[in-house]
């Protein structure tokens, strides 16, 4: 009887340890950092926004929305087959990054309340599924600005 009880106790302890390990890695937080943010100077009443979100955490997250005083209608768009379409979210993998860049996925500001000029800054707030919102200033660059990614 005691051998069986000891084996059962060991099995229960092992199962509990594995369950706790699973919970702690799932309970980890994404660690998000934004870099390379900019907005080309708008030429119409719409504008694009570009930036990179790096996740150095061990938990994936999603960019779910963007808000800004510049527009009441800020959307996130993916570009596939040279066509843009609005999406509900973008994945940010654990220990990975989300790049929003010219010719690819991006932020779209519709019906601008005003047209920022080169040298201005546009404030935005990025909203995520898990992480707290992040406020970012997008410097307004020349309409043709396109930094080379290395």
C-alpha cells in the first residue's frame, strides 16, 4: 500500500508542477516596444502610419486597434496582392515583431481633422488584446519618406 500511495503522491505532485509551469508561461505578459514610427505628410484627407512593435516577452499578443485625435476613424489594414483591406487585429508573436511598413500592413487614418505638416508629431494610442495601451508620437516626414529596413 505505501509504495502505491507514494507513487500516486509523486504523480499528483508532478501533474501539479506541470500545471503550474503551464500557467506561469501562459500568464507571462507580452513585453512590447515600439520603434521606427512615422507618418508621411498626407496629400489627401487620409494618411498612413508606420512603425514596428517588438515583443521580447514569451507571450504572443495582438494589435486590436489604434486611436488618435487626428481622426475618428483609424483603421488597421493588411496589404495582400497589392490590395488593402481592413482587419480586426494583427498578431505580434512571442519573441517576434509586427512591422507596419510602406507597401505592407499599416495604420490608415481616414477623414483627417487637419493635415499635419512635415516636422509635426501625431499622437496615437495602440490598443492590444493583452498588453496595456501604448502612446506613440508619429513624426510627420516628407510624403515620399521610406526608411530602408535592414
